[in-house]
């Protein structure tokens, strides 16, 4: 829609917009910030028969931050690709979000919602029951994550490549840990699988080279291929 508008420096997206398609603003190299209204429910797909799915802001080399007005609405967007993989900085009503607190009442965090974001910490309330695929993938600065007691499933790649994540407490409510969910979390030192988990996905803890011990219960009935591959420090 605005591809290669090289001089476009700012844009206001109105509350009537529900979808922003893949590559909609690609190569808008003068664009520095974008505000996403709470009306948006889909981002990066091909809803209007235009470009292929992808990041709406691909090749926007000077885009510094994404500003949102409603955190709960952001958690519900159906993302093809998170724009935060490119931009990294998420702002809520003009304030930089580094210590993310998901609002109480949110029931799920959508796929890719915060992937690539420069977060330091995440707090997920008890109201959340599922953490989507890639929800926090590539949050390289993330050091701590508190997962509420209502979460039942942790999606594929949910915390993949969060290489500074030192500790993760998986609540007893969780029954499944997705493929590569914690792959590449090199700062983790121990993993405790709670006693309701039945399934640990492929490569779930792949490359967690700092992990020295894993504790799991008899509830686990399936461990995917290479679930602990590359855990070079594992002792017990």
C-alpha cells in the first residue's frame, strides 16, 4: 500500500483499520515511528489480495519504535511476523516497555506477539492459559519471566533464543511444553518440569548449555527428539 514511499516520515493509522498486510510499509526508509491502534486484529497476512505475508515494515531501516495504545489489544493480534523483530522497541502510550506486565484478564498471548522485543522482564498473570508460538522468541535482553498459575501450554519457540534468561519457574498448571520452547536459553542453569506436564516437545531445551540438572515427574509420557540436545553442562 505504501511500499517504497521513501520520503514518508510519519503516518497515523486510524481506529477504523483492522488489518495491516505484509510489506504494507516496506522500504519506507524515512519512517521513524508508527502507532498501531487498538482496532488492529491482524498483521502481516495477505487479507486484501496484495503482497505475500510478511513483516509490514520490512526494510524500514530508520524505524525506531512501535507505539501502541492498548496492551491487551496487542496481545490478541493475529501476527504473521512480529514487527518487533525489526524494530525491537515497543512503546505504550509513549513510554518504553522494558518490564512487561501483561494485564490481568488477558487469557492468551498470541503467536509472535513480543518476538524480538527488547524486554528485561515479563510477568504473566494467572488469567493467561496459553503462551503462543514464538511469543517471546528472540527477546535477547530478557533475564526473568514469571508465568502465572493459569498457564496450561507453552507454545513452540515461546522463549526460544532468550539467551539471558537465567531462571524460569514453570507452574504446575502447565501440561505441555512446545517444540524449541526454551531452545538457546544459554543462561538457564536448572530446569524443573512440574508434575502435570505430559509432553516435552522436540528440541524443547536444545542448546541450553548452562543447564546442569533437570527434574521431572512420572507424569511425563512423551519427550521429543533432541529435547535436551546441546545441554553440555548436564550432570544429572
